[in-house]
C-alpha cells in the first residue's frame, strides 16, 4: 500500500504494525489502526475503552490521532508501555473472548432481557387474542341477527402436517343497506377425524362453543370423503361444503337448490308460472324447509305473497338479492323475505375457504411451524377479516385490555 506523504516528505509505514525486539522477534501491534482518509494512526483499544476524563484522554493516539511520522516510533513505544493502554488491551481481550462465545452481556442482564422478552411476547399474544375476540363477537352478532346461516368446511394439512379445517360462516346481512351476502372466517380447527362423522362432531362442538343454534343452519347433507366414510345426518339441515367435492357433486348440489328454490331464482320465472304450478312450488318449499312439526315458512301464505309481488315488481328487479332489497322496505311479504334469505344463505363454492388456506400458508410458514393454535387463529382472523379490524375502536380496546390486566394484578 502506498501512503500519502506530508510536507516533509515523510509517511506512515506498515513497519509500525509490528514491534521488533532486540533479538529479532516480532510482535503484532493489533491495536494500531491507520486511517487512509485522515492519514493518521490511532490506538483502537484505547479509543474504545478509554475513560472520557483524565490526562490520558489527551493522548493523540487516543483522541484525534497522530501523523507525527518523525516521532511515531517513540510515541508508539511510550503509548504501548503505559498503564492505561495495558488496561484497555485487557478489556479488549476479554471482550474478544466473550464475542467468540456469544456471551457479551452479564448473565443477570441476559436473564432480565429474556424475562422481558417472554413478558412482551405474552402481552402481544393477549392483545392479539383481544382483537380476535372483538372481531369474532362482531361476526357472531351479525350471524345471529341474520338468524339463518350456512357453514363452509374445507380441510388441508399445514406445514407441520396437522390437518386443519377452516370454518366459514355465510349469512345475509339484512341490517346493511343495501342487503349484502357475507362470508366470514371464524377459525381453523385442528381435526384428527376427517370423516363425515368426525367433521360433524367437531362442527357441533364449535357451534355450542359460540352459542349458535344448529337448527338455524340451512343446506343439505353432503358425502364427506368416500362412501364408506360418509355419515348422513337426515334429521337436520346443515352444510359440509368441502373442497374434495367433485364437479359432478357440485352440479348435483346446484340441481338440489334448483329443485327447492328454482322458481325464485328469477322474478321473471315465478311471474310466468300459472297459479296451480306456483302454489305447488310454494307448498313443496314449505315441506323442504320443515323440521319435525316446524317450518320456516307457510307455503300458502308464500303463494299469496308471490301472487301480489309479481303484479307490482318491475322487470329490472329480477335477481334474488335485488328482490330481497326491494321487499325489505315492506312488511307485506314476510314469507317471501324468509325464503329469499335462506336461498341467499346457501353456498355454491368454497372460494372463501380456499382464500383462508392462502393466509394459513403465509402465517404458519416453515419458519413458524410450531405456532400454537390460539395464536394461529388470532393472526388468521386479523388478516382475513381486516375490514372489520379497521373499524374497531382502539381506545376502547386499550381500556378493556388495561382493565383485564388490572384485574389479574389485584
């Protein structure tokens, strides 16, 4: 390396990086550093560990560096034999050894850091749980206000090879304007039995946990994985809407809906039906929506309402959602209102469940494959139902969180 020269044509030399003894032995001055930009030398150890007060700080090798190349030899010799330099060298050697062992902090301080880390991880998990709980409460209120809902279930293994079943609730939000069809993610369930019976048992457990009435589920019983695994529940209306359903079974599902609600799919259809045929469809729908001695609608009353409705409704109001928004304004069509609510509650695809699995892959990656179920569900609902998350009042949440912590302390 070529070093710059001063006004006296002198310059630093790599020779000074070593101390030569009278017997010819050489010792590295590891502490000596040279700045090419400033053309000065410094004592690294003393610059790092020297006390900020005292006479030694005025030493050029410690403070601003030196470029006195004429006297550099004597300056280095004087410096390296000073008490302060030897003390600072010891400090550096000790630090260097601890760096190799990755033990640079006192044990007590490290323990305190670990405790703080555990404490704030716990606080973070509790706050995630609080946010997730608030979102779930909002979703459950919407579902209960809607009364009728359907359930979309789909299974997939996660990165830790545990079977996860996503639970989606579909309902008609009649409190919004205009009325909207909503599908809400509730949670991932860890299932060991993926047969129809196993899924049904897990489903009933979850519904009880969230105080949802199983009699308000609207749909039909679907074959689960295979014929031998199927478990048909013929005494209750429910949906087991799984991604393994083939195109053929999906088509059969649509035909089932067509047989039940086909005359309501389009206003032009029930407008063109004769009275006898329309009456037959209405009475048949009452039977299909019956359980034991109870039915959601009265077939004859539905027939009367549709006769009136087809006289006053315009051709532009043709789809089920438009019709439901139209009759919401009037109290004259209660049976029609219920029938369309149930129709719009029925799911056709598992697209929402598939989207939730995309979030599952992002959240529970290979780097976080040991994530606990509660944390996974909390992060998943915050991510999937982000629109609801944005509407939360954080001041109220923080006050609730502080209140909960105060109760634990007392």
